[in-house]
C-alpha cells in the first residue's frame, strides 16, 4: 500500500487554513504567528490569558468552552466566562497558599472539569503545571512528584488514598494536597479543593508573565535513568495556536474532541491549550474507550474535528470490520465530522484507508514528541495523503535525516553531524531548534539536555526516512523506549520496579509488537538463587508490577530467563532480548558477556 495516495473525494466544507503547502512554508515566520495572539494587557504572554481571559468578555464569553461528558453520560457545560471565573478562583487559592511564580502544581485527576480549572488557574498564577496520568501507579507518581519538586497536588480522595497517602512522608516538599470532591476531612494532611474555591474571589489579574517563564513540566521516559522533566514556557502557546490551525485545520465554528488524556503532552497541548486559544468548544470525555460510547459522542456532540491515536483507531477497526454484518459507525450520524488526525505511534496505512471507507474521511497522521511541545510533521487537510507517512514539516519547522553511527543514533564526529542526501535512506530525525514550544531543558539535568543537540540540530531519537518528495516515514525508535497503546514507557522504570521483588535478580524489558497496541511491555527476569520459575510466581510478579506501576506502565508478559544477555559491564542487552523475541539476527555481540 506504500506509495499509494489517498484521494479526498468528500471536499471539506470549509476552506483549509493551509491550502498551498509550499506557499505557506515560504510565507511563514514565528514572529508573525505571535502577532495573532493578544498578549497580556500590560505586555508579556501568558497561556491562560490566550486560552481563557481574552475570550471571556461580551460576545464570546457565553460560548461553551467545555462540554464535559461524565462516565454516566451526563453532559455539563462551562462557558468561557465561567472558565475565566473558575480559573481566577483557583489562581487566588494558590496565592492564598503562598504558591507563586515557578512553584510546581501537580494534577492527578481524571478528565473532570476541575482538571481544566486547575491547569489554567495554575498558569494564571504564573506557577508551573505538571500533569500526572491518573492510571500511573504509586511508584511513577511518587518519583515524578519528587523529581518535579511538587509543592501542590490536586487530586481526588480515591487517587490520593491509592497512590500517594503511603508515600507522603517521603515527600516533605509537597506542602498542600487539595482534594476534589468529598473526602478531605477523612484524609489527614489534605484540604478540600471545593471549599477553598468557594471562598476565593472570581476576578484575578494575571501578573506580568515573560514568554520565557516556565509554564509546563511534562515527564517523559528515556532508555536509562529516571524520567526526564521536559520544561516548556509560556511562549509555547504561539506554536500551539499556529500548528493547530495548520495540522488540525481548526476553524472558529468547530466542535473539537482530542481523546488524549491531559496527563500526556498531546492532551495538554491539543486537548486543552490549542483549542481554547482558538476559542472553540472542546468536548471532554471522562469515560474510558468504548467503541459505542465514542461513536455516540462523535454523533451527539456533533464533533467536527477529531484528534485521536492509532491504537484507538485500530480498536475501532476491530469492532467494525470493513465488510461486516453489523456496520457500527454507519448507525450513527457522523455528518458533522470533517477532519480526523492522529498521533503518537505509527499509523498503519490500513487505518488511513479504513477512515476513508468507513467514516468517509481519511486519517491525517502527524508526528511530534514531548520535547517538541507541538506538532512538527503532518499530513494536511488540503494535501495529498501518502498512507503510512507522517507527512511533511509544518511551516516554521525545518526537519532533516542524519546519518547514523554504530550506536544506532546520529553519527557525531567533532561535534558535527551529516545530513542524509539521498531519498529513502534511514537515519535519525533531527529538527532545527528555534520554534516557540521547543523544550527549554530537562529539569535538573543540563547534561542530558545538552546531549540532545549536535551540529545545530535537536536529535529526536526516532529513525525515519524521507522520500524524494519530502514526505517523512517513521521507521522506529533509535533507543529502547517503548510505545505501548500510545504511551511512552521507559524500560528502566519497569526493570527497577520488578527488581524490588525479592524473587527477582535482574530484569530486561522490551516492547513486543502487538497488532492493536503497537507494542506490549514484556519483561524477562532472572531469579535469585534457589527460586524456581513457576506460573504462580509469574502471576505474582505481574500483579506486583501492576500495583506499583499502574496499568499504563506495568508489563503484560513476563518470561523467566536465567541467562539474560549482558554486556561485559553487566548491563542487560535489551537489543538482544528484542532480536531473540522476534527471531531476528542479534547483530554484533562483541560486547556480550561470556557465552549466552
Ligand atoms: P511522547 O513524547 O510520549 O509524545 O512520544 C513521542 C514519540 O512517539 C516519538 O518520538 C515517536 O517515537 C512516537 N510518535 C509520535 N508520533 C508518531 C507518529 N505519527 N508515527 C510514529 N511514531 C510517532
């Protein structure tokens, strides 16, 4: 199917924001993109002002900003004016707690309206917001709270009891825990979010904010060591706005639904910030994936632009085979839908075609990562789609392919790198720094940040090839991180948790390819002397890991292996485990320890 293109027979009902790719690229510059935003009345730039306050006056204030669908399908709405009041109250709450500029406020919440209040209220107060995915277990939560210097946590009684209460003593910097909903009275060391909110005034003047002030902290996983806290600043909003116009083709009348959880960067940049900066109505679904639920939301909420993920599309494809006795999507009125995009993992060509045939619209894949803060490469509404390709760089984005060295990453010689000139040659994807939402550092880790750049390029860690017409095709990761169901999992985090179990001597964790989730996390463990592999122990280890790590990170499979392949320095070689698992040649084993 590669090389085919998708014709878009149903012409979009609106004129795309980007109609001529080459012209848009040559005409674009970031300073001009900045002028479309309002800026703070006294100068400066604050994400919450662009997303909420500037839309809250007469004429737009009555427009629905959030349409929240609860787990039991009740729909509640929040207008822009109301969102401005709620976020003002929360900014006051923080101020009353003596939380100010740069202080870290963490959220550990499902997709409830209070999450949106906490995120945008924190930004109003010029504090820094760090979202945690509510399906993380206690280990990832504790680690991120500690690494990120959390001062405030906004969560619910259930999540606090399950994931934080036992670890609170080891987090002395966490001064305030605000409990959304009931339960604060029974939980020592917490206060009621609702009580504080109702006592707070509903007008707040955003303090002066420099575009370079830190706004967001997003943890992401690496191959080794602890998770990395990618730092983003208020200026990122320029890129959120511009890229959403080009890659998601947002128009003022759109009803928009991003299915990503705001615990991850997509759910923050494009689930909260970008659509609100565009002044749209945003659908928020508190529930979990369910094919019928999703089609119903698309139909009943009259969603026009939908941003989702390949795993979700593959799950929908499974419930709705193209030729089937029961054609689920056709039993819903999806006529409002005019644009579909997806991100986070490779989108297989079949999913693009399925969209076209079953939903009447192709899926536009795009590419970016936590560090880039915004979409970098995309298939655009007005342009041809090459199914299986991530598309072409956005206006304002310069991307290239770098020659690889033995490590698998870009070859760096005397600080210099070499661009691949020929088409269709694999190499590491690199981006020219300078776009507004580029991360400004890894928190407390300057060395790691510096190592992400070479020869004037930011090195993404992804392997790609570029065809002769400039379309980029994803090949794989150059490192060992695992993308499972769209979530980035660091193998080191999983290995460390397993090694806490008294039966485990060592562990090596890889992604095993899976037709729906992309990869599932698989762990190979060697046992301590005297302990025998057994089905009971396997179950116990799976449950142990799940309790500590949560379902989004824990391994789905465990294999016992007393001969884990290791380097001479004693590191488990995940590359060899992966090759063995896939029945592929293991490659150069010269660094392997002893015979294996
Ligand atoms: P995260 O930082 O969690 O958003 O994950 C970013 C990583 O997801 C990228 O470095 C890629 O490995 C992967 N990714 C994102 N978008 C795509 C895409 N369209 N195709 C293939 N992989 C993708």
